[in-house]
C-alpha cells in the first residue's frame, strides 16, 4: 500500500464517525485528487465502505464497524446515537437466514436546526 493510501486509511480507521473526502483532505498535506484516488482504491480492495446522503457528500468508514446516525436531508449533518436493535438483527437472521457481519444504521430526516 502506498504511503498516501496508508495515511488516508489511518485517518478513517482512527475516526469515531464516517468522514467525507474533504474532512480527510483537511488532515493531510496532499491534493484532493490524491485523497479520492486513495479512497477509490481502499473501497475497491475492501478496506473501507461508504454511503452518500442524497445529493450530499459521500461518507467513508472502516469495514467492520458498527455505526448508528441520524442524517439531516437538508444539511447532511450526522448525529450519532447508541441505541441498537439486537432484536431486529435476530429477526433478520431468523426470517432471511442472513448472518450480519457489520451494520450501519442511518435514520434520515430533518435536524432541529433545519426544522425551525
């Protein structure tokens, strides 16, 4: 793995929340295009995963994590929450025979700031 890819991965690995390419870029002394190339490589090779918020930014996180966030559809703000439904995961396993390895639970809506 190249030095730049390793640095991008370390930033993602140490983060307690998914990060955008811009947030990763702010922590490095490289071009934004270098960050995007590293992210594409890391995702293609299975080191990281990503999701996008409507027309908003794409968020990147380490494979194998367990995240729960509310996502504002107006400002793209992510707000973490701790509640997790083990019962739901058990029902999915029982009904579909699906063995969960990781999950990211996103609840889309409008945050208090945007709802005013």
